[in-house]
């Protein structure tokens, strides 16, 4: 008889958010497959759990499937955990679940911590219908194209984004979706938990003056009749962005590195664009 594959959500911040059932099963299974064994070991140590662990992350996920599937088919029980939240939701887990289902092995997902419903419930936006789009592409063109595909939906849109790409994301969202109500939820269940509830244009102004930190969930209201898209891109020109950062005491090289991460463009290409904008500005002032 095949063993059971358990998907166990782990706390997204506060360790008290793990369930009693999750702790029990983590103690009872034969193996815990972890996104990062060092990170998970801290959680296991906190709850005095000594079950063997195995690394299982995005870079080795497909290679580990045969090993885990063999364990399940031999009758062993396996738990899958990510660093935080529900495995398989923008985290490793989906590949082994699909393989286990196809092989006829039992799969059980435990309810528990997950950033999406947590942020949605406290957002103040429509919770009757929502669409979770996860992480959008890093490149600006692909990101805007993805947003175009979501523009006409009336459901609340939910995204994950890295702090250093937040501004670029918000600016593209404003351009494509219009100045809709939005919420940026960060550091959920942690000491510095924060919900910034502002329309997209005001979100950009807010985070221009306050460096975003921590894990981000972005929620944007669905389409309504009274929201107009922006006729022009809201983004500062690259030259203005550089001048703003340099005026704040950042070196030109560090500023270029920061903008490279923000826009998802290579530093060499950004430098070329910056030089073009500077030349154009110089022509105007002559």
C-alpha cells in the first residue's frame, strides 16, 4: 500500500500560526522534503521535531520526484513544506503532487497559513471573487502583456512581488489597469506587518519616498466603469530616476544597479538609455 503525500503549510511569519495537526504529522511522517532544510530545521527544532529532511526546491524539484515517488510507493509517508505558506502555491510542490496523483498515491493538503487569503481578508477589497496571478514576468514588456490579459476582469487581482521590483510593478499596473484602489500588504503576521491602502498612483508616490521591505502581496481592485487608464506612462524618465537617487546620496554606479533591478533591464542597456536621455536634455537646454 502506498504511503501518503502530505502538503503542510508552515507559518508565513509568526510561528504560532502552525496547526496542531501539522506538528503531529511532521513528527509522524518518514521524511520531510523542504524548500530549504536549514530554514525548516529552525521550525522543526522549535517544536522538537526530529524527522529526517531532504532538500526539495525549484532547482532540484524534478530530479527529486523519482526518489520521493519511490518512497511513497514503498509505503513511506512524505511531507512537503516550503519556507513559508502552502507548498505548490508559488513554491515547489506541484510537480510531486502531479506525479503522486498519476501514480495513484494518496495526497492530502492540510489547511493553514497562506499569504493570499490572509492579505485578501484584511484588504478591504472585494473578496467574493479574486484571481491569484502569483509573480508576473520580470521583463517590463512581458509584465505589461500579462496585466493586459487581466485588465477586463471584475475580480480582485492578487500578486506576489519582490521589494526591489515593487515600484516597476505598480507603475506598469497604473499604466495598464488605471488608477484603481490597491493594497500592498507586507510582512504579514510579523512584527512590522503593514497594509498600505491607496489608489495605484498614490501607492507609487508612497513607495517613492519609503523603500519597500519584506515579503509583498499586492491586491488591486477589479475593473469598474469609473476607472480610466493612464494615457501616458507614469514612470519617471531614467534620467530623473538617476538624479533622484544620486540626490539622495547614492553613487551613480549603485543607482544604476538599483534601477537595473527595478526595471529588469541589464545595466549596459540602462546606461545606453541614460546617455540618450542626457543627450536629449542637453540639446533642449542649448
